């Protein structure tokens, strides 16, 4: 291996073209005065470009606009020179001059290089040296180092370049990789190759093309798994996968099934010391887990859950976030819930409980609560509730967490457990009590909306209606939410819908005809707001149902404003069916006055 090519100890900027490319004269200019070369101006321009990187440089003044024009001219000359370079000496001179011209960090100038076809010229030279076999390995290295400089351009220019070079560049990369595989330049060249590939992977069309040309995925896998590969190349390989799995979202299953690729990711996630690589690999797993058709096969992989468990305790914040997101995404599939709940004797449940309550990062707390919600299924809810302190932790978060989003996720997790729980179990009432306690803790308005929506959803199912009717504190909580001065139209609509759903059960009508509930129904039914039409209708239809039970009519007729509410609705409603029912109800209530 070359002693000077360890890119982990020196930045890419310090790497120059091999010595055999320096201080060579082209056959066409060997008799000229070196200072009269047309590229003297290029060297001066490069100096100015480097000075221009300083924010206070004079070249950042309006005159700097001339820099782009001059650069365009010199790039055009450089492109022609590369196209005309036939002999070894001509190529050496052209590569050396291109190195000086392209070695800068000004994105707009790299955009000019793309637009003037410098990539096409370099690819032409690459195709030429690849056809010559393994005798031009150093030229392959040099060309990719130059391409890696050019591709520091904007994403828009990357896309334009891919449209020009197309998939031909990827095919040449495959050939070049094979040519340098067993040479002393392997590490150095793969570093620059992966810089190019990583840059292009930010283009959606290029990412999709990489998946279709499976050899590109194979190159990425080899670089990640090769223990002797340059660390920079490994990092770029994993970062490329991160981009591919994001942009080529329709091809995630194919990426997942590529031989050895998931094993390479798992290995990267378990290597200590490469924190950036671990972060990128966890992001790849997160991206793969987002697809509907990858969730089950990913969980079936023997080591993946263990790796995700380990990453939840990683010191890097982004890595932890990625791991929790992946767990939450995979748990969406019904078939995976049992695997998560039972894995390692419930270790994932305990980790989520700890994170949702103790983690400092609000995003992780929210995602952990969401994962706990996704674990909830008819087959798993009892195991989850029986798990030590899960319900208590969710209640604590719902009432005390500083993040409203985390509070809402905790409420929705509890609501999920209630919806799947059997109403005869001992923990069913305990969770209803939890919802009441959360509502009584003066949570933010958005949490109140979530609570009343949850209660409305539960009230839609027959098996939940009787337990809710038999829980006076729960009914009182719905009333309190509706009576709050900050209650939105949505709150009123959801609360009225709860009582309407419960009133559809004939056996519940007597129990929910209380002065407090009637007061709330009259208030909602009388609300004069164009946005509250649906809330009005639910409240009035509830009153109609309650009046069908004869013993309710006296207390209803004596409720202040109730008859007025019904008369007002009957006179303004456009629903003829409901209007007729309301008129009939008024007639039945009048004798009870």
C-alpha cells in the first residue's frame, strides 16, 4: 500500500496527483517558455478562487462576477485539452492542469465546470484508459480524484451531469473497481470512487439507477465489509446507501434482499469507534423499515432486533433516534408486534418504558411512546399492561412531559391499549381511570382534543359502551372538556358524538340523562356558529334518543333551555328527517312541563 495515501490522517485537499503527472511538458509545448503557457492565467485564477473563499476577500465584491466568466473560459479550454490529449505526456499535463483548476470549494464554479462538459471529457479519458487494461491504474485514480472535485457542485448540477453521463459512468466505475481491486492503489481509488458515487446518490434518478445496476450495490457491500478498506471510503459507502434508501423508496425491498447488504449494515452498527458510520448505517435501517413490504422480512432477520436494542443506548443522539424510529416503523406491521413484545423476555418493552420516561431528548420520548402504541394489538395488550410500570409511565408522560407531542403519543398509546383490551379484565377500568386522571391534570388543549377523540372512538363500539356508561367519572370528564372556555368546535363535536353513541344503547339512556350531561347537550345544541353545525346535530339527536325513554322526559322538559334548543334546531335544520324527529320529541316533552 502507498504510505502517503492514508486519507484518514490527512484531508482530501492535501492529496495531489501522483508525481509522474507533475512537471511534465506536453509534446506540443515542450519548446515554449513555461511562463508563457495559456494556463498561467488559470493558475492565477485558482489563487484568486482560494482567496475568494475568505468572506472579507476583495474578490467577493461585484468584480468577483468576472471570476465566473474567466473560469468558464478556462474550463472550455481545459475540456478541449482533455479531449485532445492522446499521448501519455499530453494526458499527464492535462491532468496536472485540471487538478490545479478544479481544486477549490466554490460551488458556483463547479456548476460551471459541469455545464461546460468537464465530466464528459474526463469520462472520455476514463473510457480510454480502461480499454488499455491494468497498465493505466494510476490514470484511473487521477481521473476519479478529478471527478470527486467537480462533483462538489450543487445538486441541480449533479442531476444535469447524470443526465449527460447517464448510467455509462456507473458501468465504467464497475470496470475500474475490478481493475484496481488487487493493486496498491485500491484504497486511494475507492475513496475517490465513493466520493463520486455518494455525490451522485443525492440525485433520485441516479439512486434508482444504482439499485437497478446491482453491481453498484455489490461494490458498496464489498467496501463496507472489507476490513482493509479506507475508513473514508467506508463512510461514503454507507452514506451512499443512506441516500439510495431515501430516494429510491420504491426499491427498498430489493435493496434489503441484496446478498450480504443487511449483514454489512449490521456489522457497521456494531463496530466501535466509527460513530459516523454507525449513525449512517442506522439511518439506512430506518429508511428500509419505512417501506410496507420490508417490515416483516426485516424482523425475521436473526440479528437485527438485537442490533436495534443496542443502538437505543448509543451515545450518539442521531443514532438513538434512528434506532427508535426503525423500531416504531417495523412495529406497524401486525405480524411483528408479538416479536417485539416477547423479544429477549420483554427487553424492548422495558427499554421503551425507560426512554419514554427518562430520556432527555423529547423526540426520542415521543417516538418511544409511538412505538409502545404500535406494539398494542389484541394478542399483545395483556402482556404489555402486565409489564412493570408501562401504564404508569405513559400516564406520567401524558400528565407531566414538557413536550406536547410526547403527551399526545402517550395518550394515544393508552387509548390503543383500551381499544384492544377486553372489558372484563382487571386492567380495563384501571386504564379508563388513567384517562380521567390525565384529563383532570389540566393538560394542554391539544391533549384534551386527543382525549375526547379517544373517548369518541371507544364509544363507537358496542363492547365499550356499557363500561363507559357505568363510569360516572368518565362521563363527567367529557362534560368538563366540553364546558371549558378554551374548548374548540372539535372538542364540542367529539363530546356530543360520545353522548350520541352512548344514547344509541337503549339500556344506557337512563344512566346518561343527568343534569350535567343535559346542560352540556343544550349548550352545544344551541351554539350559534356556522362551524358547529355537526356538533349541534349530534347534541340534538342525543336529546331525541334520551327522550325516547319515558322516565327521562320530566327531567328533560324541566332542563333550562332544552325545549328552546330543540325548537331552534327544528326551525333552522335542512335535514327533513331529523327535523321531523325533533318535532315529535318536542310534542312528547310538552306534557311533562
